[in-house]
C-alpha cells in the first residue's frame, strides 16, 4: 500500500502534518510568503484573465470600429493607450486581444499536454511494442521545429480559432508525453500497484486510479511552463499572418504590419501588445517555477 508523505505539495506551506486538516487560506498565505515571485506571477495571470473575461465591460470603444478622425492619437484621457492607424482604441483592442491569446494558450495546452500525458501513461504501462511505436512517434514530432510544425498545420487546415488551437496543441504533446511517461515508469513498479493488480484491478482502473494521480504534479508543472510557449507561438502565427483572422484583435496580430510601418510616429502601437506578451510569458514562467519548487520534493525548501 502507498504510504502517506508528510508535508508534501502545497500542504507543506500550510504547515499541515498527517493529522492536521488542510487549510486553503494557510496554503495561500504560505505560498505568498515563501514564494513571492510565484505569487507575483499568479497575480499577473489573474489580472490578465480578468481582462480577458470582462473585456466588453472594461473597454470603452468598439475594438474593430474605425474612427479616422482620431487615428494615431497618443495616450490621453479619452484613449488610455492611444489609437492605431484606423483610429481604433488600443485599450479596447488589448482587452479583447487578451481573450484570444489566453484562450488559445489555455485550450492548446489543455489539449496538447492532456493528450501527451495520457499517451505517456499508456505507453509506460503497456511497454513493449506499444511503447516503442509511441516513442518513435514522439521522436518524429520533436524532430520538427516547433514553429515549423505549427506553421505547417495552420497553413494546411486554415486560420480558424479551432485549427490554431489544434496546431499549437500538437506541438505540446511530445514534451508532456516524455515527462509523464518517465514518472509513470517508476510508479508502475510500486508495491501498491502490484497490490491493486493482485486484487483483480484491470489495466484501465490501475492507470486511472493509481498511476494518473501520482503523475499530476509533473503534469501540472509541465503544463504551466507550456502556457508561455503556447501564447508566444500564437503571437508568432498572428505576426506572420497565420493567426486569428482580422478584424478580431490579438496581441501578435497587433504587432504585425501597421505597427512596424508606423513605429516611428506611433510607437505605442507596438509597445503595448509587446509589453502584454512579455508580462504574460513572464507571469506564467514565474508561477511555473514556484509551482515546481512546491510540488517537487527534491526542490522543496530551495
């Protein structure tokens, strides 16, 4: 049977021992005190998520409506971040652009890391020919550069939001697969797995009930780190003209074309979306590093 470990995961920051009840408030405050950079990253993610969810309510103009009388206006009280070459309010476009970028990031990572993790568990459990075939497939995907693979899938399938999520998600599969597979390979030899097998548990039940829960920590860590990569990949596709089609705003799309042409006279057109992308990736990286330190027992206390 599996033995309980004292002070593992986030419970270590709540001061919870094997006989103490877990307190969410103590866990959160402990994380804020012990991992201030991770807390700053979480704050950035929360603020940007609020921007994405409440975009219509906190934007003052239609993000796609032209107003040529106010084109290339710098930041002021009416237009907090200025306007672009069509007179569109950049604050409103930034709010809606956050929705596109974060939606693509979260959905593609959920698809790619989720599928990669499941395939990793299946590959580790069955081994043999199944493992060989799956790992050679992962080798093939990893041999293709990330951006080239995403460009090829997007160019072949189209520029709809669904296909962009699918293209970026495929890129995430091999990394999650390798991490989860390595964890599952060690867990499948544990005594509690042998005990479950001896009691008559089937393959699916053992994988879902005994192996998968033990793989959640590395799975969660690799997914958090992949979010920043997914957002950057979407921005790159949009910058190259293969992202979400206009007039829908996205941070990557706002950096392309006119932002470069008008950079000398209206630098704010490129500064704000570039800063938003930088903060988003920085926030996910900070939070992912802190999460790794909390969930990995080898790094706890570092």
